[in-house]
């Protein structure tokens, strides 16, 4: 498919759920940072797979197994092209960003980390990019270093640079903050880390839904993301790693399919990526994610991003004008995520109130408890936009917030 200019009306029509109503109101879906909605093409691909191709992969010589294996491996090539990787063997299918990070953390515990080593993360990481490194530190005696963020939610790059040393064994950092929307200067982070031969893992869970990513140009060492956030199914995700790194890391889980030869005296493993994919994988998920990638690649992503930025600007201006509004996360480089509080209304009440008007936002800590603690709040309400949202969605959000503000006085 060749990329089309961004066609807003068509894009919206591609997502059947957007035409539905909730609580008797048109659905205003603004919880895209949690998960994206699915275009009909993805739903159809999954249905087609089960209706015409369902079989286990890699092990069968029969027709259906060959079809399923071909579709599964073609998806690997598609993922590689989606993120600008030149070698499809460097693409490992996982359950999602969380499992991808756990896989790398497990490998670092087994092969790299020792007492006194340091792992650098940031204050704005999702728990998925904190807890695995905390456990890795507990197991090895390594030390977790945390790059601070300022009042706007911008990384303190001077502090980051000072943290790097010959003790640093990995920098693991999010591309875009799910709670604040901050877009981090990952090119600079990678360059600075590489100057000291430190590998870098980029958490792309929030960037892949919004912008094209090129791991070759970035020159990061690991890049991870989730299928469900790029408008594919849940339970599927990707770990991309440079070949030399993936070859160095041991298997994460073991069992069927990841082996070359099993004997009671010992077992040898497949090369990459097979050694990381034990057991029957989420074939349907891989096929659905490939369809989602087809969808994204068929679209004008630069135009989509410009549309999202316009929504962000409009929503930010209109929400800021509401009395008692506090925006958490005001970085100059921001994706279309708005975390907010209004007067002393509890974010869960905000979420419930907006839901009554069909407006779906997230309320809570967004799996970033240390970050929210840094801002002195336990939770926020978060509206997050995707390319299929429109300016009416912004207005419905703003109207519902104004109504709530009046209600709570
Ligand atoms: N990292 C970031 C920045 C996220 O936003 C999320 C999910 O919200 C994750 C990691 C975890 O992704 P998943 O739950 O799909 O594994």
C-alpha cells in the first residue's frame, strides 16, 4: 500500500467503535495512551486467520501450518520495516513492552550486571521500565540511578550526562512519557551514552502510535513496543535488539520451539530470534499487529502527527482557560497527552463524571507513581489523543470538564 495523504474522515470511518454510543452519548475516546482502538482491517485479519489459516506454526508440514508460519514470519519482516531495522532476525515477538523489558533485564542479570554496576533510568518511566531494573539491581547488587525531571516534566540532561560513567551498564529510557506526554531527546541520550560505550534501551510504547521510528538512524541497542498501542491486538509486542546484543543474552523462557536439540544430557538453542520465543506464540496477535502496521504504513503519518499536534494545542488552550485547572506536564516537546487536575476534585471523580457524558479518559497514577509523587499528586486525569480523534472530541471533553467544574462548584 502506498501512503495516502492524511484523510481524516476516512480514518475515522475505519474504526467501527468510534461510531458507537456509550451511556446514550457518542463515544469520545480519549484513552489512547492506555490502548488504541482497532481498525476494521485488523479485526478482519484476525477473523480471516481463524477462518482460513488457523494452525500451529513452525512444526507442521501441512498446508495450513505453512500458511500460518509464512504469515507469522512475514509479520516479522513487516515489523522490521516499520521500525527501520535491516534484519528481521533482530525482531523478537513478546507479550508487549513489559515482557520485552523483562526479557532484557533477565538477560542483563544473567550475563552482564555485577555488584556496583549502574543502570540509568529516568523519573518519568512507566513502572514497566522501573520494576524490572529494580529487581535486576536487587539480584546483582547493581545500583539504579534516576535522571530527574523539572517542573515542566523535562529531563535534566545535565544530570543525565553527569550520571554516565564507566560503571553504567545500560540506559533505559522512555521515548515519550505516558503520563506527561514529554518527548525525550533520545538521539542525544543515545549519542552521549554511546560515547562511553553504554548501550541504550528505548521504551517506544508511546512513540510508535504517534510517529515513525527508525532504529537504524537512532542507533539504539534495544527498542520495545506493544501491539495494542499501535492499534493492533493486546498480548503481543516487540523487542528489537541489535544482533550482537540478542546473541549475547540468554533465553528468557524455555520449552518447545526455542530449541535446536534436546537431550537429557543437555539442550542447544535456536539462534535469534527463535531462542527467545518458547512455546506456541500469539500467532493471531502477530497477524493482527502486522495488519495494524499495514494500516499505519498506508497512511500519511506526518499529516497524522500534525493533526494530533493541532488537537493537543486546541485542547491545551481550552482546558487551561478553565478555572482551577492544573496541567501536569508542560514540556515544549509534547505528544498529544494531557494530564490534569481541577481544583481538589479527585481524578477518579473526574473520570466518572466525564464518562457519564461518553468521554473516556484515564484517572489514576498511570503506572508512574514515582513521577506523580515528584509532582506532589497521587493521581491525575489523563486525556490522550490519537489521529482518529477530532476537534469535536476536544470540545466534548472541554464541555464535560466545564460542566463538572460547575457541578462541584
Ligand atoms: N511503557 C510505557 C511508556 C507505557 O505507556 C506502557 C503502557 O502504558 C508500558 C510501558 C507497558 O506496556 P504494556 O502494558 O503494553 O506492556
